C-alpha cells in the first residue's frame, strides 16, 4: 500500500501557518521523511462565500504550490486532489503538468475531476452543463500533446492546428492520469484515458452535494469489480490501474485515540479488494499538529505496513 495526502487546508478561514512557503516546505519534507509517497493540493480558483460558509475551504493554486513543494523534496510524488479539468484550456493544463514533471524529475501525477460547483463554473466562464464533454475532450488533448508533435484537435470552443509543445514531460509515456469520481461514468473514463480510479467516501448527503454516487468500502468493492470487468472488455490490463481510497478503520490519525492496529487491519481489507493507494486525512489546526501526526503515522503505520 502507498500513502498520499492533501495539504490540510480544510476550512475557511484556513490556518495561515500552513499556507506560507515555509509551512508547505515543512509539511512536504516531514511527509517525505515519514515515508509518504504522495502529496498535493485541491483546486478551487473561485469558490463562493456561500459555499465557504457552508463548510467549504480555501485553496491555493495547485500547480504553483506543488512546484514549491517539488523544490524542497526529492522523492515525494506531486498529486493534486484534484484539478478540475473543465476550468482550464487543456493545453494550459498540459503545459503546467509537463513543466512540473520536468522540473521535479518525473514526480508529477495529474489527478483530475469533472467538478460540481455551479457558481465556480459561472465565475470562470465555463458552461456547467458541458463539463462532462469538456472533461473527456481535455483528457484526449492532454494525452495527445504530451506524446505527439504537430498535434491537431477540434475542440468545442477552440481549434488547435499543428501544435507542438516542448519540453515534454520526462515521465514515459506521460505522467500518470488519475481520474476522480464515484460513478460508472468515471470508471469508464479510467478505462479509456486513465491510470487510476480515485473515488472518495461519500454519504448520501455529500454525494448529492458533489453530484456523484454514494461510496463506502462495500460499494467500493463492487465498483472495483465493475472496473475490472470494463478493463477486460476493453482489453486493458487491470493490474496496471491503481485505485485510491480512504481508510475508515482506526479513527482519525490526528486524534489521541487513533488505533494504528485497527488502521493496519483496515489497510489489509482495502488491499484485498484492490486498493493500492490510501488518501490519509491530516489535521489542519496547526503546523505543529500536522507535522506531529505525519511523524506518528510514519512510525505507527507506514513503517509497519
């Protein structure tokens, strides 16, 4: 099992200790030393005040922040959770990702999703009802321009004729593409375009808010079997596809009553159904607590895994 986490900006307002250059560098370095495999940021360029007050959270630009983290680490993969592809022209996303992959020595993974906040789409001038079509279009363009010279594509809102974008990523054939979402449509996109499926635990209420399907460990197991079947039908090797999820066993890693043994048992259950990466939740109340939790998790879980 491999471990990743999202920089803990869980609230509005955020803890300013965590959102300085020194804070990001400290968290990334601690994670690398503890044995974490991945680290990233969320993507909310234009959230509404209403969403923030209803439990949303602030965010930094994921590419800029991951670039900063890359300069202070050497092995940690840079995995945004997640980039909302319809927000941006896909050539711009591809250029940012290729640059980050190049400068980090091949440590970039493009985690992507469709998005769900209507007002954020409106603020960015993107048609919310087109988001699924724009998402699949972007996946085709990004993979194409990362691997092809003289690339042409007729998009819904752009025309690209004979485009060559160098320098390319150093990852071969391109950085991994992780596709978020809990639905059958997300799994279909993984088979067609991706290298990993990234569902997230969602109650009925959260699923309705995020415009996706409910998800727990039992539902996940059925989803993985569906993904395996889709791979077989498409002639893809399922063993080459990663699956990420959270581990509900053992409690909150940042709490005093965290049970590492129960967490390890939960990891065994997740591994048994096909999960290969676990998204770990970390506290964001202070930089010291974040780092302490990272170090304790490394000792009690990662080194025993």
